[in-house]
C-alpha cells in the first residue's frame, strides 16, 4: 500500500514539475529548485523589505565595498516566481557598482529569465525594486556615518 502511495505521489510531483517547466521554462524551473542566494545576511550594509501589490514581501541584503556590491542575498514569502526573481536579482546585483544598479529594473530580470507569464511579471519588478531600496538604505546609512568611517568603505 505504501509503495502504491509513493508511486502515486511521485507521478503527481512529476506532473507538476512537467507543467511548471512548460509554463515557466527550464531556466526558471532550475532556479526554483535551487534558489541561490536565499537567506538573511547579518550585518548587511544595505537592507530593504518591500511588499508588492499582491501582498508578498521581498527582502534584499547587500554588502558593499569600494562602491560595488560584493555580496547579496534575498528572502521572500512569495510565490515560486518571486523566489526565482529574488535569486536572480541578488545574483545580478553582485559585482555591480551602485551607479550600474541605477539602471537595474524588473525588465533586466525578465530579459535574463527569457520572460515570465504576464501575471507573474510583477515578481521581477518587486525583486528589482528591493535591490534599489537596499542601495538607498546603504546610501542613507553612509551619509549619516561620521566622515572618518566613510572613507574606510
Ligand atoms: Fe507576489 Fe510573485 S511576488 S505573486
């Protein structure tokens, strides 16, 4: 009986995976299965938590050195596509200068993914906005730091 149940559950899972691949593509599926850069970052230099119109939240953490993002991670309580978009947002932010991130947008993530179904495009924009808000947070903290601490960043 247990073997039958296991086989049935395996079939259901295989079907879900097949449908997900078909709807979102292999790249999105693979990242959903292996969401790189997901997790909190203690002592981040820049941090933001935004809530999308869908009610999901996206958190972004940045480490910055010499005006460049040297590490980034994200957290979300959102859907599969929001996990994928947060993961790509963190990946794409890594190594970029803060000036380069001024151009960063949901469209950048959608291009990288080869697009998402229309009803999930907002997930990419939420992820990109969280990167920009984390940069803003970094800049605000930097301005408030005493001059001698700023020169060591
Ligand atoms: Fe809300 Fe994806 S971020 S549906």
